[in-house]
């Protein structure tokens, strides 16, 4: 180093400043290089906006898929409610038919009580009517139980529908910028839901698009729909079984009452034949009574003794001549007296027999009249049951 004229302190101060400057420059360049690596670019704002939009878009896609699932579940629930309501209407219709059949059964039983006393004895038709009433009451209780189950399931479906609507409304709040009011956009949404590249079902996340509330509402609705479908099948099977059983019971009762009416007609015809024979017996008895009365009159002879002929007198010449000897009494008078008594007894027996025949005739006439009324009552009951078998009549009113 060349010798300097200036003082050493002056030179060292300058050298130190130079070294300091070089150090500061190096440090500055180093920090600049590091800043080029770490400092955000001028496009940070746009980049942040793009990232936020991408996150929003992903969330909205997932939320839209959740909304589609919720909407599909809601539609299925509403359709199931409609199906269950139709099943309920069918149950109520069948239950109304059972109530009408019970009223018809009571009418039939009360109608059979209007028969004559001798025809009121309990028979097979009464047993059939009693069995029909018991069976109808059992069916009525079973239908009421089914109806209560359907009403309870309808309440469950309605609660599930309300919950789905609430969750759907809450989840759809982020889809305000998505047009989903028109049918075309709705079809596009459904088509989007069926696409293979649609987003997978998001995981349950309390702060995500698929919240536990949405998952639980879908599960509850799905379970309610499955129970409703099972219940609907049971209701359909029960209605079919009930209708078939109801028709079989109705037919068996009609056949039984018809058979009883035909038996009454047959018995009436036999009674009429017997009554005819009884009447002929009365006529024969009256004719025999007349003949016996004539015979008794002939046996008694004329009313006045002046009208007796000589041969009819007990003291006619032959008898007086015969009775000149002792022990020659004739039994003629005693025989006439005994014959008269016998004819009187015969007349009394004929009168008794004719009286019994007349009493029997009255009984037969009463029995014939009872059989006729019984057959007419049974026939009218069968006609009434057949007329009301279609259930097109109003309870407490006239036939529709």
C-alpha cells in the first residue's frame, strides 16, 4: 500500500465506510432475492378472488347435490303420502261397507222376529246371522286397527316432510344465484344429479353442505317411506282378504235363509196335503155320524107307540103264544136297548173324533199360515240383502 499523505485515521474511516456499504449492498441483494421468492405477486388479489370463487363453487356444487337429494326425498315422501291417503280411503270405504253389513244383519235379525210365534224358534239361519255378526265385528275391529296404523304412519310421514322442507329451505339458501324455478332448469338440475361426473356424496359435516340434520332428515324420511310401503302392502292384502271373506259370509247367510224359506214352502205344501186329508176325514166322519144317527133312529123305532106295526111290538101274537110256557123270556128288548146304547157310544166317539179332526184342522191352518208368513219374511229378507249387497245406499237414508 502506497504511503498516504493524509492521516491514518482518515483513511481507516473511509475504508470502513466502503466495507459497510458493500455489506449493506450484499444484504440488500440477498433480501431482494429472498423477496423475489417469498413476496406475493401483484396478482395476489385476483388469485385470492379466484380461490375464493373456486371454494364457493365447490361448496355450492355439493350443496346443490344435497338439495337434489333432499328434494328427491321430499318428492318420494309426498308421493308416499298420496299413496297412503289412497290406501286410507280404501280402508274407510271397506269399513263403511262393514258397518252397512252390520246394519243389514240387524235388519235381517229384527225382520225374522216378526214371524209368528211358532216360527220364532232358533234355527240354522239365526245361527248363520249370529256368526255373520261376530265375523263382521272382528273384521270391523281389525279394520279400525289398520286405519289407526295408517293415520299414525301419515303423521310420521307428515313430520318427515315438514323436517325435509325445513332442511331443504335452509340448505337452499346458498343457491340463490342458481335458477331452479323453471321446469327446464329443474330438468337440468335432475340431469346434473344423474351425471357420472357429479360430485360424490359429501361427508357429514356440521359446517359442510351435508349437515347431520340433513342426513338425519333423509334417513328418517327413507325409513318412514319403507314402513309406509310395507304397511300399504299389508293394507292391500287385508282389504282383499276382508272383501273375499265378507262376500263369502254374505252368500252363506243368503243361501241359509233361502234354504229355510224353501223348507218352509215345502213344509207348507205337506201341511196343505195333510190338511186336505184331514178335511176328507172330517167329511167321512160327518157322513158316518149321519149314517149312525139314521141307524139309531131305526133302532129306536117310531116316536109314538101308535105308529108301531104289529110285528114290531113285544107283545105280538107269536110272542104271547111262545111265552105261555115258563122260562121263555126273549132277549129282544135287551138287545135293542144294548144296540141303542152302542149306537149312542159310537155317535159320541164319532163326535169326539170329528172334534179332534177340527182342532187338528185349526192347528194345521195356523201352521200353514205361519209357514207362509215365515217363508215370505225370509224371502223378503233375502231380497233386501241382495238389493243392498252393492252398498250403494246411505246409512239412515234411502237407497242411492
